[in-house]
C-alpha cells in the first residue's frame, strides 16, 4: 500500500510538472509570432543556451524555415557554442554547423557595428542569464539593443527565467564612474529580473547611449512565476558559461564572484567553482569557524582543501594553479533564506581581518564588480559588515520603485 501511494504521488508530480512546465520565450515565439520574421533577414545573438527543451537550437530552427533568412550570428563571452574560457577574447568566424557568418561581441568589438547589421532587418536575442549584474550577457544585450536603436532595426528578446528567482534584489546600485562591461547600468548586484524585463528597463529609462530607444519586442514566457528557482521551471539546465556548472553555482555566484577581485581563489580550476574559495595562506578550520560565528542565514561554511588545475575549455591559468589551497565550501542548506550579496561582505571583511598581511585586493576589478569603491574602502577602514550593508539601503529602495514598472510576471 505504501509503495502504491508513493507511485501515485510520483505520477501526480510528474503530470503536474509536465502540464505546468515553463514555456520559454523562444517556444512562444515559434508557436505564435513567426509572422514578425517572415520574409525578413534575421540576425541572432545567442550561444549554446539558445536551445528549446527538446534540444533543438533556435538558429537551426529558424535557419530551416524557407521564408526566414538567417544572415548573421552574434556570439557573447564564451562564444557561440559556449566553449571559450572566461575572459578570453574571441575572433569572428563561421558557424561550422550552418555556415552562417559569426560576429564575436567579446573581443575588440562589443557592440555590433553598422557594417555587421547592414543586411539585417531584425536582431533576436536568446541567451540564458544568471541574475547577476556582472554576468556579461546582459551588457551584450544592451549594446545590441543600442546598435539597433541607432540604425532603426527591430530588436526581439526571447525571454528566459532568472535562475535564482525574480524576487531576490540586493547590493549597491552601480555608480556611473564604475560603468564597465561587467556593469553598464544603475542596477544592483542581484537585480531580480529576467532579460526581457531588463531590456524594457534599459530601453524605457533612457539608459542606452544618448537616450536612444529601440523598436523592442519582448516575447514573454508562459507558466512562469518570479518565485521559481530554475529547477522548478521544468526546463533542462544548460551551463550558461563553462564555470556556471549548476544551479548551485548560480546561487552562490553573487556571493563569491567578488573573490575574483582579490588574490583568493574563487574555485576556478576545480569541480566546484564559486562554491569553493581559498588560498595557500588560509587556515581552513579557523576561517570556517569565524564565518560560521556570524550565523548567516541559509549557509554553513565547511573547511576544505583543493588544488586548482587547468581544465580544457573551462579554465586557463587559474589562481594558485598546482598549489594546495585551504578555504571553505559554501554549503547552502536553505536557499530561500540565503542572502549571497550580504554574505559576500562578511567573507571579504573576514579575509581582510584575519589575513591583513596576505589578503590583497585587485582594486579595479573589485570596484567594477560592486559598481562602487565604497564597499572596498569601508572594509579597509575596518567598518563592520552591518554598517557596510546598510550603506546601500536607500539606493536599493529607489531602484525597486523603478524596477516595479517593468515587471512582466507575478
């Protein structure tokens, strides 16, 4: 009887997940909005995440249609097939599968030029984001939208879920002088928006260069709720970038990406990037004990040792390559309560406090990630984490009012 109840529950859950699976913007577009692109010359900004749940790629689907002509592809950081390691410049080329010209938007050129767009009527964006301001795909989207606005080209965003939910918003709002490719617009570290919502905000708030506005269409998802984690959408996880291995990685990313702006390893060159952090000069037990003493919600810090190595198509020359590092594993046991951006402040504060003779900032990188130099300077001054976190409360409230206007989902 117990087995029968368990089987019935399993079947009901399976049926529920199948009927309520999130339908991506790409699926909705192919079902209902193909008239927009019929007879048009199309460019597609995408990578390996531009796939439908059945495994077909948006490029292949549109390229196979007789009345749609795909004339160019545009690849972001990591390339059109997502196999180029972080930060490595990419050249233009040709897509080996389709023979279509590929323009790299992660090298000398980050914004499509008029020459690249001259034969295109409509530019489509279909890339999976991870919910962090410094994840560069949203900067690529902004530049593409800007280029289309300047040339009178239509821009379509095929919306996808925010993997870490569309309700988590935290961190300082980017200050203009810290504008860079890891943060173009005045949004916080964790923005709690989908790429479609961000596109509307960038466009309508006049944040594109010279206040230009694109002819923008956002194709909404169906069955999506902002409270959903990615594993509740029914969609398959496709690594958005080589080191974004799983949803667990994405959950800690807005806590530990700041480690990139220091001389501590963020776990690149291991099987657990961003979940593991450490350095040869850290005492793992003491460091974990100190971090656990703060009783931060939803996370425990477990002492670990690891040795970073090169991983083909994932990580080249990681920090402390071949050296044994000691540090902590961020064990997020309650993701609903975990506050990664606040956790980042405590981690950086503790590193500076415990290892003042070893810990070093990569100053410009750290400030670009935060979108301000205030966090680094306050830590250097010995300010307590609570005071540092309080410093961004008022600007976050202002952002929330702006954000409210552009939300597409409940």
